[in-house]
C-alpha cells in the first residue's frame, strides 16, 4: 500500500488535460470510474486510520474539560484535514500509472457466473 500522506497530489482544485486522463483506457468514462473506485478505497483507508488513532484517546467517561484540552487529538484531526482529498490522490496515482486495473471482456464475466 502506498503511503497516502507522502503523495504529490495538489491540495487545491486544478484542471487536467482530459487526453492525459483517458490515455490508459482510451475512454474518459472508464478512466473516471476507475479513479472514483480508487478514491473510495483511499477514503475508506484514511477514515479507518484516523478512527484507530482517535480511539486511543477514548475513555469511559470524558469530562467536558478533557474534550476541549486534548491537544494531541486535535493535532491528529487537523493533520488529516490538511491532506489532499481522496479524489486528488486517486487522480495523481492514475496519472503516475500506479493504479492497477484490467478491462474485463465478456468471457471474463462468464467465468464468474
């Protein structure tokens, strides 16, 4: 698995050349579907990782003061908020050729029936 925190994906929205995006598949819609699927995986991984880190701070009974004073927990949350969006990370991976995908033919579908 790639370290998603070391990605070169942009933090802001930028315009991409759609010819570059569709080049691996030859079809922009296929490319977007693959990128969207990877984006969902990245989002799930990041959320799971964040939840694990925040679970370390859970106690049976949090007092109101503890909730507002837990600086480490706030720093962790802010770090994840500052990461590029999962779609930007997935698109960057796609353009760098780091997403594995395959084009299934009709015969491939019949194998799974």
